[in-house]
C-alpha cells in the first residue's frame, strides 16, 4: 500500500469547494482540501488546523490532530 497517492483534478471540486466555503465558512484552501476528501472518499484528514473540526464532523471525516488519534484510527482500520 502506498502512503501517498496523487489525485487527478476534477471539475466537481470547484462547485463543492464553493459549497463548503459557504456552508462551513471555510477559507478557499481549506474548502479545497475538504472537497477533495469528499470527492475521493477520503475518510480521515490529518491536520492541526482547528478550522477543520466542525466541518469534518459534519461531513463524516475523521480529523486526526494528534499522533495518538492517528494511531487509534489506524488501529481501528486494522481491526475492521
């Protein structure tokens, strides 16, 4: 399994980005990140940016802000 994967551009990202900017009051860069997660089914986002806290919760994306959260999330994937 690769740790990183380059994702292609998608025309669906821009309208979703604008939607998340309005819905969650996100800055454009943050909204692009959240839009990309939703578009490609990314279930977890590693970030120390507290601006993602509520949007990730609302969009059912796990926000991993600490090493402990990352380890716990990774372990939950292994036990599934």
